[in-house]
C-alpha cells in the first residue's frame, strides 16, 4: 500500500475520456472555483441531481443529464461508461463532492467494476462545502476542532448517529450537520436535538443556515434550548458550537465564533 | 440570542471601511473563488502572514502588510484599525479562514474592543480548506462522517488533543489533522501516531498531503502501521481513514475512499 502519487487523476483511461467530480459550492456563482469552471467549459456531458445540473449553463456541444435523487450509483456508472466511450464528463455536486456527495459514490461504482476496467481517468475538483460557507456567514464557529456528521439514516443506523453525537459532545467538538431533515425522515432531527440537549448540558449556540449564498439565504442563531426541529429542512446546514463558542452581540446580526485557544 | 440575520457582514461600520477575512485556498490560483478575487481587487490593504500576502499580486493603490507567524492578534487589531479609518482591508489566510486560521483571531480582537467600537463591517469569505483539497487528490477519504483537529498544542494542552483522538477513534470518524508538526513542536505528531496505533487497532490508510495543488505537491498513502513522524511537516495535512475506508488499487496511484454506507 505504500505508494507515492502526484495526482489521483493522471491515470490513462479510454482515449480522451475522463470524469471530473466537481463541487459547485453552496449556490452562488461567486463561490465556484476557476478549476471547476474550466472543467465545465471542457466537458461534453454533465451528470447530476437535477437541481445541480440546472446550475450549469447549456451550450452547443454539451449534453446535460439531470437525474433524480437517490440514483447515485446509476449516475456514477453512467458517467464512467460515457468516459470510457471518450466523453469528457463532469459529475456535479453541490458544495464539495467529497463531503456526503458524489465522489464516494463514483469510487463505489469504480470498485465494483472488474480490475481491468478501473483505469478511467478520474479527478475530484473540490468546492466550498456548506458547513464552511455557513460558518463564514455566522462568524467563525468552526474556528477550533470540529466534526461533520450526515444526519441521514438512509445509509447508517440511527444508533450509530446517536453514538457519534454523544462522543462528539464528550470531545467538545463544534459540530456541523448535513441533511438534518427531509420529508421522508421527519423525526431524526428531533431525536438529534434531544440527544444534544442531554449530552451538551448548557445552552450552546445553534446556527441554522438555509440556502447559504443565495438571494433568499437565512442565518438563524438560537440557543440549543430553543432549537426546534422545524427550523431545519434539506436546504439547511446546522452548526452547533462547542462549550467554548462565543457570541458577540452588536447592532444587527450577532457574530458566533469559537476562540482558537482553550488555555486558561 | 434568537435573531434572524441575512449576512454577518452587512453592518454599518466606519464610512466606507471594511474588513474581509478571505481564504486563498491551498495554493493554486485555480482554487481561489471569484468572491475572494473581487475582494482583493477592491482592497486598499492586504494583511497576513508573509507567505500568504506574497500570493497577492502588487498593484497601484494596494498596500501589502506582510507579518510574521504568531502575531495573529496584532494583525487582527491592525486590520480593524485600518477599516475604522476608512480602509478596505483583506486579511488573507491559506485555505479557509474559518478553519484554524484568521477569522477566529479577528473576532477575538473584535470582542476585546469596547462595545461601541464593534460596528466595523466584517465579512468572512470562505476558501478551499486543505483537508478537502487533499481528500480530492486522494479520492474521497472524507466521504462519510469525519472530524478536523488542529494538532498544534500552542493553544491547547496535549491532554485535550489525546482525549479528542481517542474519542474520534471510538466514534470511527475519518480524521483530518492540521499543523501536524513543526520545528518548535517536533514530538507531538509522534505521540499522535502512537495514540492512533493504540486506539484504531488495525491498519487504517494514512494520507500525507504536502503542498496540495502546487507544482511540488506530493500525496503519500501508507498504512497506519508504517506511518512515521518524519512524513509530516507544517506544509502537510494528514488524513486518517475510518475503519470502513477502502483502497482501490490500480495502475499508478491508489484511490482512497470511505463509502457512504455503513449498512451490511
């Protein structure tokens, strides 16, 4: 397993074909990296969940392949197949593709292939992930050690989520929660808040950041004791401070930040 | 504390003056967001640690204020003072300014001011943080729940770092380590590896990512049992897989990824 490598993506695949798994950031075009913009300009095909594909401008020579949620493996196989046929394929994710998004799905699909079909050129192009965009709007709540947890229990048991919440509270991490609540999972976030209220003891600040960087962005800061499940939906990322997180009150919006030091 | 806000930065400060705490990403210009580029184009002053300020192109009307490491609070006060005098000041950080960087330092400085001096307009502009750039190069090692820990014990006791490492291992988080090793802290990373070898049991993949996105980037993947302290320095971010993290062997560099699902 000891190997040096310069870039995961420089392998030879089918002649000319490649897959780039690209992060579009939280929503604003001002948060898309030039690297991702260049990949989209070079692409023949764009694959992804419909709302993310809709963020890519149509142009001659580019085929858009929007698909439904929860078909990540089909989408990944489709992207790999098109690249093997010579396509230059961008798989788009919101935020960063490596954080609860399409990069892992693509590698799951690749690993399931026979070894002699794994040579496809694949690059992962990072993006501004939701928790960091949300943290920036609120101040610097993730300025000290923190963790990121996907609250969807579609792919892991609730018992594991609860265990991680309790250990994260013991570690006094600030926490970022992705996918807090959806129509098909209306109850998990209520359980999350109950565990946190039990495990964290005091009134941590909780940040509900919805549609970050878009025109209808809202950032809401409440103490944990006042946080309620209806404050989150699938467009919300939730941040919870550590025991050290502070609020600076001033005219207008408060600033939430976690100091760098825990020394007395 | 319950308040809705649209953006942390839209407060009125001194006439015309503002501070933007901006993330320059890991090194490549292709990973700097248009939002940060626009802030630098509008700035009168750029403040930061010398190697980061050196990444900003000089131009007429822009004063560069490089400073030494470990003077974060002086730098933050300087930025606030210039903004109050009408300056448009960009404080530059590598990576994302909210992750072990200047945003928290700026808010520490702001909080220490008298309440009537806290009105300065401040925006935090997110960037591509080192762990996500490194993860993208290696595959998708942070594709499931993970944590980020600053291994510097300048601002926290080693005992807290060790406690967090052990709890993170119990939670089976993938882990990202910033500031693993420096000349002034030669021994902490050896202790970190010893704790991980004790707490994680089996041979997790460890990724040493140095100078990510720069021409001399190196990505090295080794099993935890073969990881040694000299593999890291201050230009390295270290990622450690969870118990579920997988390696896809293929010609050239291996791919490291953590599957989305932990279901059987």
